[in-house]
């Protein structure tokens, strides 16, 4: 088993976590914060846009089962990478689309993947996803972890996350664990 880590921002971390938890080869998904300047940020500070951090999911996966390129394929199809600092009704820099690469190989794959997604016209508008070097990850508060799975009836989960998960599971059925 060869473990690798991907750190991705794609709007609300509850959504990102719920999707990537269902992929074959994914060992763990932790919701948290990355890309900002303030150490040990709180959810309230991130939402107030005073930290520079994005809501992210840190995904540990077995790259002998699923590649970083495959992780990014799911990433491009499960959020809107063309809206700057926004996913649906969630607005603010904390909801930006971002790939925080952990090494030069990931950077190269991310840039190639973004170019391929643009050329395939997956989305009608230009992709604005930030590709930047990973520096630090801060896990979110415990109540944010595994949120969709433990709160499926909560309004946001039922009406926003569940349809996204169902669409993902249909589109990527061969990749679902």
C-alpha cells in the first residue's frame, strides 16, 4: 500500500468529505482549513474571512488503487470550479476552489488535469481553481468531521449534500467503495 495525501478546497467541506469518503482506495477524509496565514483557526474566524484559509478536505488514499489524477477527475465533476469564492449559495474566500499540492509531481498532475478539464469543456465558463503549494492543514472542530454521515436529515445535508452524493455515485459508480 502506497499512501498519498490530497488537500482540496471545493466549497463546503461537508460536501467534499461526503463525496471522497465513498471512493475506492480512500483511507480517510478529514475536514479542515488550509491556505491561510492564521495558525489554529476556528470555524467562526474562517467564516468571518479573517484567516485567509479555505475549507478543505484532506484525503489520504492508496495510490495503487486510485491515482491523484483520478482524485482530481472526481474533484472537477463534483463542484463548480468556475465560480470565484463561491459554491452555490455559499459565498466567501473560504469556499474557493483550490488544489494544495504536496509535491512537484502533484503540481504537474494538477496543472495537466486543470488544462484537460478546460479543454473538455466540462464547465461552460473558465476554471478559476487555485493551484498552490501545500503549507499546513488544521483539522476542523470535531463536530464538522463525518458530518453528512452522522447528520443525514439535517437540512443542508438532505437538500444540498445528498443530491451531490447521489449524482457522484451514479457518475462514478465503478469507483464507489
